[in-house]
């Protein structure tokens, strides 16, 4: 008679126990896999969020030779064109966006945008109420008046030692002066323009405002244009106007040179950026920028400009 072996109760539970342990192990591995995957996704999200969290600083650039040049053979070779990469490299905490604007649009952006900067502004009292200004960034030749050689007699009654009495000229309302709308020409000239009689000025808007004024002058529809001589020479050449046809006159009481500044929105972000820009401007070598600007001047003016600009920035660095 065959003997039947009976399995003990403990043996009966062995296989189900092993199966349960294997199932638990698989579940743990799956849980860890999903945990690490979730961690990885969160890490990538954090990196992405961190990158997006950089504030965007909008730089407002105008076509303003010899500071910024948008088109032509000297495109990108302006003084501010060369300064911008240094400012951007020195401020890696921001995303930098370059925006081309005309003067009116640039002022509107500074007024309305919480974080915008213009690297080529003149200081004036009115704007200082809503623009945060840096220390001087560049030195430039002051504005003056340009007439065609054949129209020099127009300014003769207003000349004092070779300089124009602008206040007296503005008072003679039969002589309109061409200006770029909403541009600052420096505190001294801005005050005179603000006090000018109605109808004394012909203002042009848009990206080609100065070119349009020079074209009006060539056609005899306008005799006197206010502006920077280096810019006028450049724009005249672009418009195929021979600079020998033009004569430049400084303005009495205006001084030979003026400072250009970086101006930002007068907000918490804008003022913080100006503080950081000031630190950069105190350490950047100005001599290279001075040489770039001097190359745009008449040979007899270059050495005087370089000496003045060098002394100016040495004094600024010492204070």
C-alpha cells in the first residue's frame, strides 16, 4: 500500500509568501522609479522657471550717428554701439532686449514701461522728474545751427564773435528753425526753445526726421537746422548732400561740449539698473570711446575734444 506524504501547514504557505514578496519588490521599484522621475521633472521645471525669472531689460536705441548707426557702411560702428556689449556683458543678471525706436516712441517707453533704458540721453530738468539718470557715459560736441553756404547772410545779424544768439534768432519769427520733435538739445538750448514764440520752429517726427529737415533745407523750404554737426554731416552724406554746401555755427552761451547719459524708467527696477550701470561706467575704459567719437570730428577739433574728455572722466573717476 502506497504511503501518502502530507505537506505540513507551513509548506502550504511557502509559494504564496514568495509571490507576495516579489509583488512587493516590484511595487517598490515602480514607486522609486516614479519618485525619481517626478523629482527629475520638478528639477527641470525649477531650472526652466529660474531661467524665465530673469528680469528683461529693454534697451531703447535710436538711429543717432555717431552714437548709434542702424544702416549704411558704418552700421554698428557708433560710439554707443561699441559701449552696449560692455554694458550687457557686465549685467548678466538680466535678459537684454534691444528695441529700435524713434525719439517720441523712446520717451513714451521710458514713461510707461517699468524696465526700459536709453543709453544715449541728455539730461534736462523736465525728464529728470520721471527718468533715472546715470553718471555721464560719454562726452559729445554741443549742438549748433547749420545753414547752406548761400544762406549764411541769414545768421549774420545774430552773430556774436562767430556764435549765434539763438534767443534773438528765435524772436525773429520770419526765420523758422528745423528741429527733431521731442529731442533734447541740452538744458541751455531746451530752455530757449521752450520760450520760443509760436511758429518759430519746424518740428519733424519719425525715424528720418533729421534727413527730412536737411532735404527741406536743400529745397529752400527751410534755411536753418538745429543739431549735432557730426550727425548732420553723416546724414547729409547719406542723402547725397555735399557737406561743403553746409556751414555750422555754435550757439552763444552753450559751451563746447555736453555729456550723454544712460536713462532708465524711474521705477525700483530702473533705479537698481542705474546703480549697477554707474558701477560699470566708473570702471570701463573711456579712452577707447573718446577715440571713437573723436574720429567723427574735424581734424582741428579732435585734439581739443580728446584733452577735454580725458580730463572730464579722470575728474569723474576721482570723485
